[in-house]
C-alpha cells in the first residue's frame, strides 16, 4: 500500500515537518509506504513524483492552509486533516487508511 501527502502549516516551520515525520513513522509501523511533500518556510521539499501520486491508494492533505498543486490529486481519495491532528493521530489515521484500502 502507498499513501502520498502534503503537509503545511501557517508558519511553515515545526508543525509542517512534525506532521510529515509522524505520518512516515506510522507508515513504517503498519508497513505502509508513506511519501510526504512538505510546503514549509523553506519552500517545497521532497516534491511528490507524478508516478508516486498515480500509484497511491490515497492522499493525505493538511488543511490548515492552502496547498500548492492540489490539482495533482484530482480523482484520488483524499483525507484532509489539520497538521495538529496529523501529529497527534498519525497512528490511527494510517491504520484506518490501511484497513480501508487494503
């Protein structure tokens, strides 16, 4: 299973990266490949490859602020959550998505 996503927060600093790391760690725990693009204070980092987006079972989007390039995910099942929720509930989110899409 593969999940892609984009995290971004209003300040574009700590929470953006904390959410990305929490999702990646939860993916490792549940044997799910998780690729996260961050849109932070340093700009876009780890940009998602169109091939990875096409292969993804679903997309996770932080919805604290507008995400650049949201149109890339058209037609994909998307889960939108705030960055704080992604940090606190990453295990539950990844497990629920794995249960739903596998």
